[in-house]
C-alpha cells in the first residue's frame, strides 16, 4: 500500500494504491492504475493487480499540508509504518 498523487494537472489529488500479487507466472502485462477522483489512467507493466481508492478528507488534508497541494510525495511512509510512497 502506498500513496500517489494524480498526474493530471487539473486534479493532482492524492490517493491510496494497493498492490496484490499476481499468479506468479512472471509474465508482465499492462495494468491500469486509475485515479479515483478524475479517472485518469496510468499504465504500468506488472504481474500484480492494483486497486485504488480515495483518502479520507482528513488524510488528504494532512498530505496537502505536509507536501503542499502541488508538491510531490516523498518515497517514504507518511502515516502508515512500513508503507512506502511512490
């Protein structure tokens, strides 16, 4: 689980991404990661399945205060121990 910020310049809202391991075949396939706010799709090659969901208002506000609305998220956990941000 990690937090990403939408790449859409009109949206730029953070959201949570959960990754579930694939079948272990080792075959990479194009997988869509969708912003739950605006629906923008980002394609990644992976054997995993990705589910996204919006953060609560409090979580989103905390991230925006720490990083600034248009800031980039750091590659470290901001709230959840052991969770990396990408």
